[in-house]
């Protein structure tokens, strides 16, 4: 096999902080990631949506984004902290697939892979997301503290027309239409910490999470007539409740907690 399965991952990041922006602390972050992975060869001759080939798929992802966070003390005693800001992310992912001669593969007992072409397993899918958030932290006294916040996310994923692998062996291959799906959601969180004695904390929290569905799964398994607008893909929203205790004894730190997550 000329091209063995492998992973290449390049990451770059830039951080900036200014602790005196009109009484607030500003933190900014930019990042970039170039990711490539080549999977092991696979005999997919019994999988029509994959083109019924002996193949080897790859994934290429190009990601960049940033985050801006401001920490602003509130009140005369500065016992309340407002953390607010925004972030964005842009990702482009595609999956080409190398095709091998099935006769050579069979004749050598699956030991020799003679490349005869390259097809599109998943076309370039571009995902863009933008979020804004605000979090309040307040300390009532040396024992009680409370925090809560909200976040708004807006995201979309799009791809152009392409010919799916399910059409690669028919006499007159037809393409499927590209499209765009959009999602948005509000998520919230609330938490409290009680310190009965020094070094002991009892905490409880409720939080929500939001993430896009795996659009690539339905796109790369597309058949004739596929329409992303009718795929019933839904964003995943997760609710998590956590209760626990943590303590410090001399050189020992202990933590006991439990959580329940539902999506």
C-alpha cells in the first residue's frame, strides 16, 4: 500500500490579553487548524452508497476562528463579575476516496492495492458559526457564591452540487443538489457553590450545550433525489445537572460528584 493510514494535524494559536480596558480585562484568541487523516483500505463492494469499490477514504479539514472575552467587575465592592463576549468558527471539510483495482486485490488475497482512480466521497462542506455570551458571577459572602449566564449560537452548513458515489456505476450518473441548513439556539446555565468551612465546597449546577448534527454522514451517503432540506437533521441540545463536593486536606484533594445528562 503506497499511502498508509496516517494523521497529520497542524495547529496555530495567538493569544492577547489587556488588563486595563476601561476597567475591564480583555482576552482575545485566534486559532487555525489544518487536519488530514487517511483511513485504512476497505472492501466496500457490498456497499452501494459507497460506490461498491475497494477503496481508501481521506478527510481534509481546514478550520479557523477566534474568541473575544471581556471581564468587567460590577458594584462598589467589585463582588460581581460580568464575563461577556463573542466567538466565531469557520470550517471546510471534504473527503476524497482512492479506488483500487478489485481484480488485483482479489488475486493477491487483499495484499496489493493498485490505485486506478479517485472519486468524491463527501464534497467540501463549509460550516460557519457565530456565538455571543454573557455570564454573571456574584459572591454574597465568604460562604456563598452564585453564577449564571446565557449564550446564543447561530450556525449554518452548506455544500455545492455533487455526484454521490451511489451514482458512480450507473450509465448516466446524476448529481444531487447542494444546499444550506441553518440552526440557532439559546442555552443557559446556573450554578452555586457553598463553602461550609475552609477547604470544603458543596456545588450544584445546571447547564445546556448546543452542537450541530453530523451533516457529513447524510451527505456522503446521499442517493438520487437527496435534498438536505428534507433530511430532518436537528441540532443537538444537551441538558446537564451536576451535584458534588470537593475538599482539600493537607496535601490531598478529593472530589465526589454525580451528574445526569440528557439530549
